[in-house]
């Protein structure tokens, strides 16, 4: 029996629902989700395995104009994902203006890889407006297979995998068949903390933070985690800690709850707030933090 395998890479603007989509397809929460831009910073792979195929999905950062070296690294992940894709899932939503995406549309039309264009958030639209939007996208990317969906509510998600399977090339598995992702537990623990930072803090603070898991120790009945929150300015350290430590304490409570759900056992979490001045614009620091 032949085996199919390939890279199915998800690209699009911030907040159009890329991470929600991948989590829905996998049935697991691998990518963190908030309503804030730049929630996804890395390329995160999630793997769907069946006896005769392996689909390697990639969630990627939302496409932005870089303001820091960090953003440049994030956009490199997007470029890599476009170049090595066997199939592209190009995610937009009912609110995005087609005319603002000309460069992206041109690039999609030049690709040799098949493109599935997913119009997300259809639960917030009416049929007439949606039909008009679908027609506009057909005019702009004629090669694309267009599918209106609601990633949040799981509407039409079941139609995506059969279409991918049609186009998936014959190839042996790229990863072990029992593997779900290319990332380790330290990465996901750090991402859970970063998600809670995005939810708890306002303005520039969440975007200026990096989370480093210094220790991940698994015992029989508990996992012990020690993590540093790196702020890019001294003034942000006191904001992160809060009055009498109330903010960082809440951060720890919220993070630990999700960690325990993710790993399926008790977690002891220690958080420390430190300053790494201007890390977002320093190549050496970005490399150290895995960018």
C-alpha cells in the first residue's frame, strides 16, 4: 500500500484564526490563542497520522511589517513555510480587505504548490455577503480551492482533510508515527506562560516579554517547573510583578492550571521576573531564545 506524506503550512494575517484552525484539526491545543496580534512567534508543527498518510501542519506567525529584529525572525518562519509547503492553507476572514493583501495574493498566484483558501469566521456573516466575498477571492486567486469555515465553532473543518489528502504527495513518513509535534515540553510550558502574560497585561508589556523554562523535572506524581520571564526594560519588571507580587502570583495560578491540563498531572511552578534590556533587537539574544 502506498503512503502519502507532506507539509501543510498555514499562513495569513494576525488574528484571522490560524492557531484556532490548527488546534481544531489536531484535536489538541498546541498553539496558544489570544485576541492580540503576534500571539504566535514560532513555527509550530502538529502532525496528523493515519496508517496510509502523515500530514505535517505548521502554524506560523501572522504576517506583519517588522518593527524589531524579533519580527524579522518571525517573518523568516513564514517565508520558510511558504517555500517548503506541499500544500498551503491560506487563512483570511470575513473582515479582511482583499485590496490590502495584493503582495500576498501575487505570491499565492506564483506558487506551484496547491492553495486552499479558507475564509474564516463565517458564523459572523450573512449568506449574501459571504457569496460576494467568495466570488471576489475567486477572481483574485483563481487557482485556489476556496472553503468558508468557522474554525472556532468547527464549521466545515471536516472538508479540509479530504481535500488535502487528494493533493498530498506519495512519500514515506517524515516523523515517527506516534509523534504529535516537533516541539518539546519545555517549549509548550513557556508558551502557556506567554499566553497568560498576553491575557493578564496591557499595552506593550506582553510583547516585550520572553519566557525561558530553566528547569523541567518530571517526578512520578508531579512536574517541577522553574521559568524566567524576561522583560526588555527595567520599568516593565515592576508591572509584571505587581503590587506585593499580586500580578505574578495570578500569572502563576493561571499558567499552572493550563499546564496541569496539558500534562495530565500536578505541576509545581516557580516564576522569576528578570530584565534583558532590548532583547527584541539583538541577534545574539534572539538566537539564545530560539529564534
